[in-house]
C-alpha cells in the first residue's frame, strides 16, 4: 500500500502548491471507512483507491480529482454519506464522488436497450464534470491490472466491457496511452493465445534483427543533428492488441506486417515540426497515403501532431509522430489537460480543449435520438471514429470519420441540406453518394426541393448524426404511409365482424389501448405493431373469439417429449396439415421443418438429430405465419380490396412489405396468420380470383434458417 507521504510527494512533484493537509485527511478518512474490507486478491480494499489516485497523478491532475479517487468508493461501499463527505471535503468533491458512484452502478455491458439508457446517463455525467470519467477510467485501469484475482467468467465480462466502452472512450478523450493499455489488458483476458503468439513472434524478431528501435532512434538523431534541429526522439514497439488488430484488418500474418514500430519526435516549436518532417522524408522514403497533419487540422479533443510512415532500415516501415512539448502534453492527457498542473500552476496549454465545449459537441447530436438502439449505435460510431478533413465550396473545414461519404458531409453542414441532397461533387466532379471522402477534398452538395431521404442512405452514411437524421425523416414518412395502410386494414377488419369503422370508434380504441390518438392506432396497425383483432376487441370486447375447442399451441405437434419445446423453422414456415420433421438444436430445442424444406440437406449426415413428428388433429388457432408473394395492379383501392379479401377469409395480416414498385404494378410480400394448409390454399384461390392480382405464390426464404422465431 502506498503511504500517504509518498502519495503527497507524487502530487507535490508537479504541484508544489497542493493542499497537502486535505489530501492526508482524505487518505485517513478512506482508510478508516474501508477498514475490514478486502479485495479478491486478499489485499486491504483501500489499496485500490490509492492506486487509482496514483494513476491520476501521472496525468498531473488537480487536488479535487486526486481526493475524489481516494474517496470514490466510500459512499457506495461504506457507511460514509454524501453529506458527511461534503461537510469534510466540500461540495465540489462530494459531487464528484457521488458522480463516480452513480457511474459504477451503471451496467454498461447489459442488454442493448438498458445499455443505451445507461450510455445516456454516462454522457449526462460527463457533461456535468468530465473529471468523473477520469476517475472512472483510472478505476477501470487498476481493476484491469489486477483482474486475475476475479473469477474467470467475471474477467471475461469486465474485459469485454473494457474493450467495447472504456478503451474507445479513453481514446476519444485523447488519452491514447490509457486506451492502448486497457485494450492490451482486455486482450490478455479475451484472447490469451493470440496475445501470447504475438509476444513469441516479437521475441523471435528481436533475436533475428537485434534492437531495431535503438538503431532507428540513433539514425533519426543523427539526421536531425545534421540540419541543426534539437529534438527528443523516442521509439517503441506497438502493443500486442494493436498489432493483432492490424493483422485482422489487413488479413496479413505477422511476418508480412510492416509498421509494428512507432517513433515520436518532440521539438521545441511548431516550425521545427515541419523541419523534422522534411529531414525524415529526405533520408527515408515516405509511404504514400500515410501522411496526416493534425497540427493544421487538430482533432476535436485538442490532439495535434504530424503523422507519417516511412520505409526505414531493411525496408521495414515505421510510423513517426512529430509534435511540440505542449502538443505532447495534450496528446498524453487529452481532454484532461484542462485540469493538469505544471510547477504548481494550472495548465495554460493553448492546445488544451475546453471540456464543456468538447462534451457538448460529442453529445448534442444524440439528444434527439429516440430509439435506444439507434442512440447506442450513434455513440459507438462516434467513439470509434478516426477523422478526415474536407472543405466546403467556401473553404470551411468539415471533420468526418474515416470512410465518410457526401451524405455524412451534407448532414454535417445542416440537416435540411442532408434531407434535400440529390447528388454531390468532389473536386468539381460529379460522384455517387456512396463515394468515400479523402483528406483535403472539396465537396459540393446538390439539393432539390421536395427530395426526401431514402432508406438506402442508412447503409451509405457512417456518422451517428447522419443516421439519426435519416431515421427521423424516414419515421415521419413511414408514419403517413402506415396510417393509410392501417386505415384499410381497420376498415376491412370492422366490416368482417359486421361493424362500421368511424373516427369516434377509433378514438375509443385509442383510449382503451392507451395510445395518443386515432392516427397512432392506425400507424401501429399499418406497421404490424398492433393486431386488427386487438383494435376491434378494445371497442367490442364481446366479439372476442371462443377458443375453447382449439388445439393449444404448445400441444400442436405430436412426437415430442414433455420437456421438449419446439419452434417453426422460418425458412419453410410449416403449417398444420403439412408433413413435418423435427431437428434437434442445442439451446433451441426442436426446430420443425416442412418435409420438402431445402435446408434439410444440411442435416443429411446427422440422422441422430432427426425426430419424426406430425401435427395434432383438430381445429388449430390462426396463429401460424406464412408469406405470400403477390404482384398487383397499381390502381386506386386495389390494396384495400386485397386486405378486405384476406380479412373475409378469416386470415390476419401480421406484416406487409413492398419489394418492387413500378408505374403499373406493385410486388409485395404479405405475412398472414393462418390455421392450417387448407386455410392457406383457400386464401390463395380467393386472391387468384381477384382480377387485379397478376401473380401469387407462397414465399419461402431458405436463407432465414438461422433466425428462429417463436411459433
């Protein structure tokens, strides 16, 4: 355990004006509160908060952050209260400790929806005071350094959460050293064999080539001395996970991977950065497409540096980063540089970004995202993004993630420009909207009145902001379409039971179903989120069907043991009355296929998985889905008549999807719920008799074998 005197010395080394008394009091308070508590390793628990505080001293952070690290578990895990911490150490520190406590309680690696909700809370905590996240990152780093004391299953959960959330968050904040260490520690847990393989190859490479880093560092120092440039040169091998990721991205083996060494040149001023670049490019051949100038175009977190890759000794590629000392300080601590001290003075680094402005720019675009999964996708897109810089026709700089397209550019300018986009020009040449933008290109967006976003744009866009705006526009368009479709479905359903639909009836249904208004009822009906029978029964409960004589769904198949459950295969959608066979699946029970299903060929060599089954004789409920592929005329009222006809045949439409739209014909897939194969046959005969139905057949999708829904 680090003694209080040693911790104070760590702080005093960069901040001689530190409040030594308050740090000692926080140390003693934390030690007292955690007395009798132990970690999984058997060490006293308070060793953990001290180590977190020591990690934060490496970033030269202010007293409030160091004290928060010492106390960050007291409110959660001890008898200490918020009011007690506030009374002893002030409201600022109490608020920070409370913020870390709330973050600790977020389960960021849980289910998607819960995870998205918690991400919102995380961003809210960041927006209030970013130091909360700095303490949490230090907490996670020390936990990962000591993770071997945990149960193996818990190690995997923590490592995955670290790899997915905390490591990219540290990188986004500009704390690249922490991101790399977190990734490598998680990599050691998630893929120990892969990491060990990389380490073995490193050792072999060093034996074959000697100390490459020392030789290249010496070469660079000599070249800089020749041109009279004073600079410090540092070299290192890249982390195992970084090398592993490059191997996966480039699909190359270790022996073919070239840029596994990185070098950093720290100069006295900005002019020397460009002089160093010239000297290095004169001595070694630059690798095309591997040059980035983050000095003239800084990252949003304040990062500035020149990156270049050159062919060094023996043709081996090395990456070189060139920056000043002030740029280096920001590169090491990122957004945290705002709170760092040097020689007892709060940092006056001109490159340090304002944390409030940074977090506002990162989070403001997510505030309008209603869907939880969309929000989560947008956050992760932004956290993992690397950047390219392009220009508007007026010369303004726009930052986009690597792989960004003109769609992303248009939405980065303004949502209205994005929605109205019909084309783009790059460097005055017309290009497709899916073109990937490169550094330094000039982009011009062509717009048109009346243009609306297309669903295909979601596959083209790469930024969270663009995807969010496109989804909002599509939802607005879909709402109108779903209302119209829902109106036809509701009218047909009410006519089937001998009732007339009216606005008053729909208002009553909305009230009973606890929806906002009649349009909400129709929209949900049209999007298959609501069943037409549910709407009818909400107004006329006496019309609920008597199902007492129907075969129970869970007993519909004969040949299964009492403890076996079954699902219908989505590829062939077998119906009662058709010959069927069951295939055992581990963890899924038995999947029931039609005997003529194409996918049964995959199980021909596994006869032990086959089960002979047949449907229960009797009256089945109309709950078995089947899909019809229809081609119908594009005339007014045709779709309404088709829906009415399906309702008259006592089938329910559960979904409807247009697959092709032509001026004269529509092709669509209609998902209907039926009783059995005879019900399907009679429905198809009725639809074939409709003059506007040009073609109809049962649709089966053999590619859907892996998606197994409930029956």
